[in-house]
C-alpha cells in the first residue's frame, strides 16, 4: 500500500514535499516518516494499548494517526508550526469520521515548542524524526527525565534517521541504553541513516 492509499484509508492528507518552517536554526524542515518504515519498525517493536505515545515534530500527524489506528493507545502530537498544526487538526476531524471503538485511547495535538511541552505521567514512548537541534533535544529529554523522577516508569525513545549528536548525548550524558536497532531493508545498505534506534530507560 503506497502513501496515498494509506492516507486515504485513514482519511487524512500527509503527503507533500519538504517544507522549511522556521527561521530558527534549531528546528528542522518537515518530512513525514514513510509508512513502509513504520511498518518495518512495528514488525520488530510493539506498543501496548496502555502506552502513552508522544510524537515530537508531528507535522500533519502521519505517525500519530498511524499509531492510534494500529495500537489504539493514547497519542499526543507536538507541533510548533501553525500551518502544520492546522493541517493536523483538519486531519483529526476527518480521521474521527471513521468508525472507532469507544475504548480507544485519546488522540490530540498541541501547538507548542517541544522543550515547553509538559510530559504527562502516562507518557512513556517518545518519537523523534530528527525534528530539531541537539540543543533542543537535550532540553526535551531533560523534561522527560523530570517527569520520570516524579513518576517512575520505563521510558523508550524511538529515533528515526538518528542524528549522531542525539546518539552521543544519550550514550554519554544519560542512563538510556540502546534496546534495539532496526535497519530498513533495501535502503540501509545505501544510506546508513535509514534505521531506527530505540533507547530505553528502566524504571
């Protein structure tokens, strides 16, 4: 199933070219995670309905809708750009037109800078497609760790197309450990960034 077909199935629109969103050097351009990559990730890594998934730099919401539709857990999309946030809300309205089970977890979007987002005690899975600089990333991880200090729980960070600055920070400055590396078949051989790294912090 190609991207357009999957979007149609979810009743959303997330295709499009790369867009420059901010004059800030700390925020990167928007690009949706390929559905094929998500399919490959979740052949090897599972979410539970009890999980709270946070999608940083969610853009139009592709990952958020995919996760909610597949795992029915709580999902929060974080987006700082007003135009993309409005696109996500439009997609949410269309997505909610689908027949959904009443027991599905909540799905919502927040417009804010990632480093200001208040992590909920139920949030435990965090997704990053290289959305911002390592300076912002360290602040975001710091807020996650503050939440863990207040409400102890295991935490997973999922990095797609991982920045080596992110990796170096996690491995030298935090207690996160690499849980799993998932290389995308057929394309990793030509581009070693085409992979997922999953870092875990035990309770």
